[in-house]
């Protein structure tokens, strides 16, 4: 199966629709139709806002809102791509969405690959919950921690090599939100066993392993990943309506 790539015209349109917060975070936000949830997407290490237009369009065509933030050092965003800065930008982006009227109960935070660790950290901090509202979390192709990834690919002791821990296996222990975990069965970059370990730590979790999909083609139509995210987001719509 060839590597799936987003269509260029949709990626350019996505980037053109972005704005910048007072703190310098680049935010893409397509408002949800009335009563629908907003998928807030945190991309992986090999992506930036200019590459996710097709994902944005697939979710918008499914009747959902879409938002995404750029990390420091990625795409047009200045700065160094460090864990602290990436988390700060994501917090700033979420605050921007709150200010734009996106409620927590209609927020579905979706993180893919590196973005899954960003999303898990934010959820563990309580960024998806308040006294009377709770959002939802989706982790796509999540890894346990950066040291484990270094060990897997270099066979070296990661001590002294890893300055950015991205310890998702620690942060998941503080997550209470409904969580969907998705992994490709043929992912050779991040082994599915990692998401199985993470899911075992989550109290309200559904885990889906997609047959015949790898790390980089989970969104390729026909996409079980897309269908699962849309169904999960629509459940947030239902809960918000009932509330």
C-alpha cells in the first residue's frame, strides 16, 4: 500500500485560514455547526499545519468543527521544538478556543503520534475539565515515552540521550476523561503494544486496532480511524445535549 499524502490544495487552504494568538501561537479554527463538537487535532513530529488539510476536511465533511495549533519550531512558527514550549503553545491554543466559545464538553482533543503525548499531558493537567464540564480525548498511535523509542531504534542506553522525556506512560495515570485509543495493526514505527500498555492505565477507555494500517495511513479512506473519531465526537454532542 503506498504512503498516503494529503491533497496540496486542502493543506494550503487550511494554513490560509489560521490566525495567531497574542502569545504567538498559530491556531487553525473552523467553527463547528450548531450543536456539534470540535475536534482539536495535535499533529505528529513529521507534520505541521500545512500538511493536515485533508484530515481537517474529512472531519468537517463529517459535520464537526476542527481546530489545530502549531508547535514552536514547526511550519511557520518560530522557536525551538522543545517539550515545554510545545505544551505551552497547546495550552495557549486551547485557551484561545475557550475564548472563541468552544465549550469543554464539546471539545474532542485528538493527538497523533508525538501529538498523542502532547494531548495526554494536557488532559493529565486538567485542561479538558472544569467543575461542570469534561471533554474527550483521542490518542492515535501513542508511544509510552521517548526513552523507550530511543532504546527501540538505537539499542543504546537512553540516559543522556533524551532531553525531552514525553512520558505518556506517566501522564496517563492522571487522566479521567473518556478516552479513545487507535493504533494501526501494522505500525512498525510505534508498536501497538505501546498503546495497549497505555490503555491499561486509563479508567474510561476504548482501544481500537485497525487491521492492515501502518503509522502513516490511518486516515486514508476508507478510514476506520476517521469513523471511530467521528462516532466518539458525536457521543460528545449527545452528552452535551442531554446535559
